[in-house]
């Protein structure tokens, strides 16, 4: 938070509460968590079973990449 906000604007003692409230809300409710991909930290906290959900696309993407690695692209003449 500190590095982000100090790059954009100066945080003053009279606005620090508003800045912290914004940051906490943005972090917990707006931005998806990097670890849980599409879910926000609040969603995972409210529904702990979401932490165990594995995205279907991850598996299919890995399978596609593996298939492409093993596929020969050379033209046979």
C-alpha cells in the first residue's frame, strides 16, 4: 500500500483513515486474490470451500500445452 499510494499522492494525517478504509475494501472485496485466481479474499473467507476449488481451465490449458509440445509441426514431403 505504502509504495503504491506514495507514488500517486501524498498521504496526509487528516486523510489516513479514508485511505486505509479504501485500501482494505479494495484489497478484500474488489481485487481477486492471486492465490485463488478469480475469488476475492472476502469470498474465500466467507466460503472456505472455495479455497479448494481448482479451476477447470488450468487443467485443460496444461493438457493443451503438453499436447502441443509432443506434436510435430514439420511438413513431411
